[in-house]
C-alpha cells in the first residue's frame, strides 16, 4: 500500500466479507504493520480506535408479487376474494386507494414483539391513502376481536423517512408506514396485511418496496434490503358510458358497418409512437383501411393541427384486429389526456353469427414507444347484439346415409322483395335436392318461388312479384341425404336481395 500524500485518505476495498450471525452494528479497527523481522514478528506501526460500521440485520422475506391480468381484475365482483391470487386489487395508473397485499414468511427470531415496528416504504410516487392505511389480513399472531371473527385495528403511523434512523435508499418514497407490533409473540409464523395506497400517474423510476422490522427504539433488526419488486402499473379506461362502442349503420350479420368508438382514459397516455389496438369478437372483419374519410374524430382538432388519430389498419393475420395510429406531435411524441373523451368511426364487417351465451366482447389496448409486448391501458366492452335470423330445422330421419324431407321454419327480420333469395348452406357431406316437385314442399312460401339444390347448398328464388314479410313465420321442406359418417359443421341460412346484398 503506497503512502498517501499529505492529508489525503486512502480507500481500501475489502471483498468477500462474512457478516456476523447476529443483528447489530459492526465495529472495525485498522492496524498497520511493519516488515516481519526475526522472531519478534510484525511490528505494529499504527492502530485506530474502534469505528462503528454498517448495521447487520436479519433477512425479512416477502412473498413474491402475484400479477393478475386486467381481465381477471376487472371481472371481480364485490364478494370475490382478490388477495388469494393477486398482490394488488387495482394496479391502475392514478388509482386512489389501491389495496395491496403484503405476505411475509414470518420472523426468524425468538424475541417477542413488544413495541417493535414493521416499516413499509413504497417506491417514489406512491403515497398512503390515509394515516391508517393498513389492516391485518391473516396470521395466527395478529390480535383478534372479542368475537374471534376478525382482527383488531392495527396501531400505525405514517412518518417521514428523514426522521427515522434507517439508511436512505434512492427511488423510494419520502414517507414510510410504521405498524407497532405488540403481540407478545415472536411472530415466527407467516402473516399478511393489506394497505391502501394511491398509485402514481406514471411508472416509478425504481419499482422496489422496502420492508423492515425495527426494535422498540426504531433501530433496524430485519430488512428485505429494499429489493421487493412491486406490481406493474396499468392504465384503465373510464367506464359509466364514457368508453363505449355502438353500431351506426346495421346490426345484421355479415353486413358492412360503421361503429362509433368513444374512449376516456383514467390516466394519460404519453410517449412516442402511441397506438390503440381494437380487437373485435371473432368473425368481425375490419376494412383494410378502417378509418373512413369522414371519421367524425372528436375532439375536433384546431386549425393547422393533426387529429388525435390519423390512421387505422387491419392486422394482416388477424382481420378482427385493427391498429390505430396516434401521431407524434412534438419531440416528446404524442399524448392522450386523462378524462378527455376521444371518439371516431371505424369501418368493419359484422360477424356472420352471434351467440349471446358466449358473451362476445371488444377489447381495447394502448401501447407506447413502439413496444407492443406491454400494453398500457386495457378494457373490455360487451359487443352490441347482432340480429340473427331465426331458423329451425327438423329432419324426418337422423340415420347416417338416409334420405328424407328436411322441414325448415324461418322468421325474416326484414322484408325480402321480388327476386330475393334464401340460401341454405349445410355442412359438407349432406346433399340437398329441391329442383323437382317431389323433393320440394313449398309450404306457405309464395307460389312463384323456385328451388335449386346442388351438393350441400340450396337456393330458393322469389319471383318478380313475390316477397317475404318481416316477422312472418314461413315453413317449407326439401329433400336431404345425410352423410354416411358424422360430419362436423353448422347449418346456416342467408336472405339476400336481388342485388345479392
């Protein structure tokens, strides 16, 4: 070790230090020796007084974070227990009073808790919803009420970290919650609690939480080293009609439509290359360029500025998904503000079928900074109902390979005018016949109607003077030959005009 210049200290880095087995402050002494000569050994040149060094604490283990999908969290009812599966009940940007569950594995100590303090310090940007944000959740050592059915309120206080004798850690909140533990037991069994925090509007720079156990004099005994990775924050869309989707043209299957989408964000969307993904139920097909020329974009842009959305494109491999482009308007990118209702029209073809029991939904996602692997906001909207044609099929024979009459009942939802068609489509393997009179029973269809069947398709053609009335019930029958083996697939019927629309 070379001697320092006058009054300049040397820095000595010592690696691979084994900490002592007990908690407490460490004491250090520095000694310098001269060369070893003869039998006397090394000669002590200098020796310092003992210096109090860093504090050794026990390890406080916190259960890893449990991340639940937005779909799961948004679908929770008031009676559902969220904390068995999730760490946070409402991990949305800017959400007030988000319930967070902290689960600890217990304290590796025989010392009874008698005025000790459990310290919880969230990342910078989070704040405690009140001065008493915590409540006992589970654990044999928490004090119970007289009925034994619940836990007593916790003795707790929120304090500035600067007033506590603990090391300062960058990226953490300036306030910490202190919960007084006076259970009289070592609390060696696992225990958990919930606390209410107000989420920040943006991601914290450091998403780490610190949990410590302090002695009655608020000196550190146990710590998690401030390395518990918190739950990721997500954005939410405001509900109550402020985020909605409505058909503007038609609610009939397979027809070209214009839908009005209105969104209101619960937290701002800020960044470069912002995008909004709209995922319709299966069967819907967006136009290749799905933003019409008159998209009725709101808010209306001021003169000389771009609208908030400039382009909509169908995903090549998923026609029911559209990506909307939000332009970069400055060097920092683009922005959608919190609480502002944004709206536009989109071009889409309705799905050919609608099953209300499947609860079809439209899903909305926002993205930023060209990162499509992690969405910012999410919501799901129930789909508008499609008015599906009512049809009932009743075959005379259900045996494989049998030929019999197939009785068809249908109730149109619209008038069908002259030269209109009814197209019956069977699964492949069935064969339909109706060209000859014995194979076609007209029932109460108009007298001028004709039928032509080939393979699995039959087309019934109205004459130039015939029509079908909406909501009227019609019955007829055609010859069908069943397949020799079971055939998967669905039957369908389509009513189309003389222009085949």
